[in-house]
C-alpha cells in the first residue's frame, strides 16, 4: 500500500499544532511509559499500523518487558504485569476511544477518577484524543510503518 498524501507537507501549521499538544503531554506529569502504553493501545483499537509500529518501538527502546507488550491487547488478563494506574489508564483509553459505542459511562469515569486527579484525567483524555487524531491521519493517508519500508 502506498501513501496517499504527505500530511506533514500538506498542512505544516496543522501538524505543528498537533506537535504542540504532543509536547504538552510529554511535560504534563503523566509518566512517559504510561502515555506510550495508552498511545499504543489506542492505535491497536484503531488498527493504525504506522502508530502501532512506532509506539511498540518506543516502548521496546525504553525497556518494556516483552510480556507486557505482547499482552497489551488483553491487558485485563495480564495480572500484575500492569499496575493499577496502567489498568485505569487503559480502561479509560478504551472507553474514550470507543466513545460512539460506549458513551463513556459514569462508572468508567468514576473508575478513572478514583486513580487520577482532575488535571491528570484531563491530560490523559487529551493524549487519547491526540492519538486518535494521529491514527486517523496515518490511516486515511496510508502512512507507511518503518517496519515495512524497503
């Protein structure tokens, strides 16, 4: 599959704006490993090969245990591999990413709010929304994952 459009070149100002949001998430206080897990899980849900490749590589480079990486799609069955904070973030990421299906029920919010304060939950939700936006760009315009570049 070949790329349809270089969206970075087509809208540099738009992409710079998204990069500013990405930078905010990097300095908001949420741990990098937590955010990267969320980015990867959102990308898995959306089926974004480009982002799955990128965030898997980032997590491997940062030393994630291979078992944790492999079990991310079924994290609820991962037991102690995932911390309480990670489980709360992943559950929130799934319900927010699937907002059209879930409506983000009160019990999902209550579970996330029991672990994260207001700022953390807002920043986590911004990170989820950002990755959903990046996934839509990469999928729509057929960004090529590094793993399959020749």
